[in-house]
C-alpha cells in the first residue's frame, strides 16, 4: 500500500535557512547543509528545498549549492525556486535533484510544464501553488513568493497544470504559512478533489493532529512542514507514529534482515 | 568493480552516481557508448518518457552497444524506472515504440492495467517478493521503496517477475532475465534499503 509521506521543507534564502510568517518577515534559522544531514540521517521520506528569493530577485537556480546539498541526501529531493527554462532543469537534475518545483514561471510560460513533462516525465515536475484566501472565502494563486496576485483560482489552475503534465501539486496556504495554526483544509480539499495527481499539503502544520486531519479530511497525499520540525520538539518520525496510530499508512524506517 | 552509468541525456544522473559512490563503487558516467565496454556493471537510469528515452538511446548508438555488452558479453545491467521500462519489447506511450527487448514485455499506463488511483504513483510503497533473489539479500520482504511513475512493465513471462508492489492493482516492482535486472522503484532514492539493493547488484556474480 502506498504510504502517506511526511516531507520537511527547507526554505532557503541567500546563504541559509529562513522562517517567515505568511511569506513575510523572514528570519534566519541556520545553515542548510547540517539540516539536510540531520533529516537524511533520520531517514525522512523526502525533502523539499525552496529558494524563496530566486524568483523575486530574478536569480536562476543555484545548481552548485544544490549539488552540495544533494550529496547529503539519500532520499527524494525536490528543488524549487527561480526555474525558468529546460536547461536549468537539466542542470538541477545533474546536480542531484530528483524533481523540480515550478511556481512563478508556470504563470508566465505554462508551456514549460508541458515541455518539461514531455522531456523528463510528469513525475519529475512538481507545480507549486501558493494560494491566499480572500475575505469572501474565494482563493487566488500568487506568484513571485506570494507578492503578485495572478487572479487564477487554485482549483482551475491545478487542473490546468495537471492537464499540462504536472506530476504533483505542492499546495501552500500563504495565510497559514509559518503560523502553525493548521493546514487550510478547505483549500487542500478543493484542489485534491479537482485533480487526479497527488497533492502535497503545505503551510500551517503545528501539530501531528494537523497532519492527520489534512490527510483524513482533505485528501492530501503527503504533508509538508517546516516550522514544526525546526521550532518544536516534534519530528517527522513522531508525526509518522501519530499518523500510524490514527490509521494512516506510513513508511517505517528500514531495518536490514542481514546479520551477516 | 567499475560501474558505468549510461548518460543518454535523461536520467537523474547526480543521484544515481552518488548512491553508487556511497557504497564504494568506482563510477564512470558514460557519455558515449564506447565508455561502457571496460565497465563490469552497467546501470541504465531513467526519469522521463519512453518514446523520448528510446529516441535518445537510438540517436547516440546506445542500443547496439548495450546489446553487445549486456546480451553477448553477459555483463550485469540494472535498469531503473524508465531504464527498466526500456528493457521491454514495446512501450505504449503516445503510440507504440520499440524497446531494447532485453526482457519480453510491454509498458503500459497504470490506468490501462487497472489502477484507478492517482497517477503518477508517487511515494514509498512496499515491495512484495514473488521469489528469492540476490538483489534482495538482507532486505526483508515488504520493505518500502520509493516509486514515481505513470507507466508499468507488464512482463510476457511470469518467470521474469521477481517482486510486485500493490497500487490498486499489482505492479511489477522488480524483474530479471538472467544478468538483466530492472527496478521500477528508485533504489538510489530509497535510503538504506536502496543502498543495500545497489550493493547486492554490485556484489552479484553472474554464473
């Protein structure tokens, strides 16, 4: 049976990891490499690294750094931030990324999703959607690290991205990001119901119960989280124990049967 | 023990190279077919689409070189994900495409073979053994490996099927025809279980 993934997200800006609240007031929380080492040694299901400044500042992906990071990562490694063309994807895959997450460029050049999926396979292309809730309850997709309202509705946009060949949707609630108040269940449910590809819920995890509810009640295929793992005593393994106790299939750490 | 990773332009090469370096293998990224002749083991990695993959293999003259080294000389080959799928006789992705034909079978989309769940099949899934195999030495039955694919290998001959995974329907997880091995999952991304499998592949001695 396919397991529900617990995915630590590493938000990367300039030379270190950062934490923000609703994509704002970023503060530094430490270097990237040791964090990747720790997660790798704890055998997490997968890692997502997002360069949050790249699109905003118009920088290309930093594949040299990605190469250093992926050296320490024996689990699936998704890299996002600043990707605008196929050559950059090739460079990232050579640098050790397994999947790329595309957000801002998907709006200006949706063809990139199609050409990337045709060339590298849908499974390699994660479309990242940052959504904000209006006062009237509607949602809108934002680009450029949540600074520009694209006026696209997440459900429609996710459908279009899936039709163009995206393999997964990484869906982040801008309002909940960094708040630890829980995932935006309504947002996740709407999008997960609208597409047949896996949806990774992101933004707002503050407890294991939040993860359980977004899987059970909103249909997420994976849960991504940053603050909870960086700032509380809660861990990916703890999350999986709690999820398993709640009846959700999770991957247990590998133990070899060889005593040879 | 030298291993050549076939670089036909489409793999997640970095990850595969690192995984083999991690287990102490001497790794050569083969950028052209001539580079696989002095290796002891061949890996055909893969991320991407069947048609595109076969086109890349054909354009650079990989197919005849692989045939000579793997089928005639009998060097062990491990195909990973798309690399496994291209071992088939035919692929059915946007029309029918001829594969390498090292293991008889066809490659079809998961929904065509009966899967009604979300596609692609992404994540960790347990691998269930149908028979003992050297690749799984020291790895308990039902261990989780990382999958990410939309198409699956349907072997013509059940004897070639080593292990399955279940995603609404049975999906071939590992296949083998003599010295030719294929994994639908990504051992290079499957943490400790994956490293052990790659080590088993390196340690395997063809009779």
